[in-house]
């Protein structure tokens, strides 16, 4: 169904938008702020998190800078950004501190979007601006990879190649001054993403036989920061919700996206220059600059992701399609709370994260799980289930036994449900399917064939012993955990 709203979001139409209590409209002066940020990627995560913080700070008279976005992919154009003068609507919907939150923001942080393939010279011109201080990226995990790029190409194919070419242009423009160094923060979901990007850029500079003085400038004047991002940004609203929003707002927006209220951008640095450049960190507790971000990684991996994995099989077998459906059930909600508060909390490294931080984060996780505006499907969470269970939860399980010396009941139930979920067989289409009562579901897991073989015998005791003792699966022999095997067999 198409919206009847005729006015499109743009600089010209900003003044025509009627004010609403829950709508943040930018002042026109924000559209003339200098360009201070170069951003690799047009994706919704960047627009829903870093760009959100920058826009919020600009509206409070802090940071006072806009973003030039580099579009590297050939998919889609820059037309929507051009037509809307970089403006887009961010709809924040969810639960925060047990209260429903709905907020709508017109984000004015994006100055322009440039195509790397068609406007490379224009992108390199940005390197000559003394106002440019910050580079942000989200090019997916496959973006931060080694390459043999010729950085004099227009443009170099890879993201590290483009980044190095930009930094080399800047070095030449400012004659290698210390002050011209940049703060570079990748947000790709890779551990130590800043360190890895830095090492690839240095390696590529050496491959291109760039001068030693430049390589020294790269190492000493620039700050490559590890970072961790955490916010669910589903992207476009469902068609019916988009139409309803546009009718309420009185304008159409091709770039409208949705995000949950929770937000975290943890940036690893002890540098005063980094703190100075990232002045927008002062306006929101969701931006954290700290010498070590490991505790934030641990909280996200164990409390959020780990709880997902322990709950997933149980929720599917209980007939819940989405996370919010499960959290509306008192038993499932109670299970998730006990799992987090009593077992995962006890298993986490208390030298890294305090009990207060663990419990506060757990409460936020519950709010996020209960978000009525998100359609987070359990079968999506179950993709690559075995590797997720191994990476997120096995060390927790082992640590719990080491600390408590007894079987963690919720973890045992979650693991047993995982085993039942993985009961599958290969069908004529070559895929593996599980079935629980009358519910048939696709299993997308690299160990599906292994589990199909294990379940073929229908000897549950043998299966549990074999799977738990498989160190190739878990990196540990789980059968030696006292009472764990027996607890799973009883379930």
C-alpha cells in the first residue's frame, strides 16, 4: 500500500514539517556545519548508532561537525541521500527501564554521500580539510582483510586500500604534521578491529613501497581504536508501519530506519587527543571511551548472546516464534532471568566485570528481549547454533563448575534443548530438518550431518555421552563435568 504523503523529507521542506511532541526536528543551521567525519559505509548500523550520537551532540552545540559518507558498493545509488539532502528519520522504539519508549528523530548529521567508484577525486579532496578529524567504518567483517591493492588506483578495490590512499593524500597535503593525524574507529564485528585494521594498513603501505617517513607518521600521528558496537537496528520499517509513520509525520522518507533504545559504542583509547576529537561522547552514556573495552565484549557475549543461545532451543521447542513472544511467557522470562542472574553471573570473570555491572546489564537485556517492536525470530538466532554455543557458552559452563562445583540447572536445560533441536535428518532437497511435534524447521548448521548420524540410533544415553566427550566440537571434554551428563539425560 502506498503512502498518500506527497512532501518528501529535504532541507527545503524542513520548515514545513509540523512539530510533534515526540519528533526532533533539526535547526537549519545544523546543515551548514563543517565536515569533520569520513564514514566508510551507508549501512543502518552506522546511521543508527555513531551517526545518532553525532547528530545528538550537534543539536546540543557540541562536536559541531557533519559526516561525508563513502559508498563503496555498486548496489544502489546515492539518489535518496541526494534528494533528501542527507536527512533521514530514525524511529527509536522499545522498552527502557520497564517503560515503552517511542521517539522520532530527523538526523541531520550527513552532509553528502560520495561514490568511491565515480567520485574518488572528490573523496581525496576531503583529505585536504583541516576540519577532518575522524574516520568511521562498517564494511562488514570481510572488509578488514589483507590485500595487494595499488593505492594509486582510483579507487583501490579494498577498504584498507581506500583508507591508506586517503591517509597518504592527507600526509602529503599537510606535509606530515603531527596535528594532521586522524582518529580511525572501525565498528566491524571483529575482536581487536582497530589493531587488525592498523596492521593491514601498515603491511599494505610497505607492499606499496611508500616512504618510511609516511609509515612513521601512520604509526605515531594516527590513532586506530578498537571498538565494540551494540544496538539492534533492524533498518526499514515494515511497509504498514512506514505508511503509518509518514502519515503521522506529514512527509515521506526513503531512508527511514528503526532502532531499539539500547545503545553502546565502546571505544578503546587512553589518548587525550582521541577524547578531544570524540567530543560527542559527553552527551550520551552510550559512548564509552576507556583504555580497555574487554568487559563490554564479555557482557555482550555472555549476557546477551549467551542467553540467546541457551534459550534458543527451548523457545523453539516450546513453540515460540520470536524472542518477544517467549518473553511474554512467565516461565520463559523466569528461565532467562535465573539463567542470567544466578548462573551466567556466577560464571563470569569478576575481576573484569563487577556484580553490579552484570546485574544492570542483565536487566537491560530483559528490556531488549521484551521489545514489542522487534520481530527477532528464534530460527534466525539458531543459525550456526553449534558454533555459537561453543564460542559463547562452553567456557561459561566450565567456569560455573569450577566455581560452584555443581550442575547449573538452567544451562543444563538449555543444552539439553539444543541437543533436541539438533535432532534432524537429511531430506531429498539436500537440507537437514528437525521436527518437534508437528513443527518442522530447517537446520542451518555445519554439524547437521553429524547430529543426524548421532540421532539415527535413537540411543539418547549413548548420544549424550558421545556429544559431550567430543572435544572437536567444544574444545573441551564436557563429559568430565561432574553430574552434567546425568542431568541432561534426566531432562
